[in-house]
């Protein structure tokens, strides 16, 4: 009777396994690469494709944007610089002249604010269309150009009135040169290789996928 009872127990699931035999764990094939399930892949947070490169507009379009942005920002710089020059002159008398009073200090501050405001506009205008120039180099170019503009203004007194119209050109050109010559080169696309697993009617295929 006992042998018959033990024989029946062998037909019960999991009872017929030996004591030292543990139940076999279920295995699941995990793929990595383009064919992997985005929810089950361990590196689902990473993308097979790299991030798209930053678009950089052509030089002509970039210059037009820089000029427009520089002109808008220069107006604010002119007003801020003139106001600052006046506020410094009134309590200290710095820049006060017998003929113009504090108007001379306001003019100097306005021209400096105009130059720096234009340079700042050149920088953010270029950055808005994909440029990658240096803000410090742009401001330095505008400052050096402003110094040359002051020299032209003083040289034009009683000599040639036409120089007054060319005085803004140095800080305009200096701002653009400072920004464009500090452009960082576009990064080249990096190459990479990754294993790829695919399936067909003939079975599984293992290959390599890459970007060159």
C-alpha cells in the first residue's frame, strides 16, 4: 500500500523533485540595442542615436541677426550709459565742463553704453541662431572699437565733419570681429559600434551596427 501511495506522489507537480534540486528559475532574454524593448532594456534611458548637433546659421544670416539684435540692445545701453554718466557727474563734478556742464559726462557714458550694448546684442543675437562665440571677446572688441571711435570724434573737431558719421563704425566692426573670430569649431560626429541582435525565419542573427 505504501509503495502505491509513493508512486502516486510522483505525479504531483514539484513533489517528485529531489530534495536537493531547486525549482528551475525562468530565464528571459534581454536585448540591448535598437531591437531592445524600451521598457525592459536596462539602459532604456540611453538613446542609440546621439543628440542632434546644434544648428549653426550661415555667416550672412548670422551677421544680419547680430546687427538687428545689436541695434536693439544699443538703444538700452545708450540710455543706461547716459544716465549713469549724469548720476556720477552731479554729486562728484567728474566730467563737468564750463560749456556743457554734466552733459559732457552724459555723452561719454552714453557712447560707452552704446558700444557695450551693441556688443552684448551681437553676442546674444549670434547665439540665438546657433553661434558659439565668446562674450568676453565680443565685449573686448566693442571696447577697443569704442576707444577708436572717441579718437575719431576728437580728431574730427574743426577738421572734417564727415568723420563724425564714421565714428560709430569702429565699435560696430570690433564687436562683430570679436564674436566671429572667437567662434568654436563645430564638433565632428563621433563614430561608434554596438552589437545588434535580430531574428528571421532561419533563426537569430548577431551583427554589428555602427556610425562612421
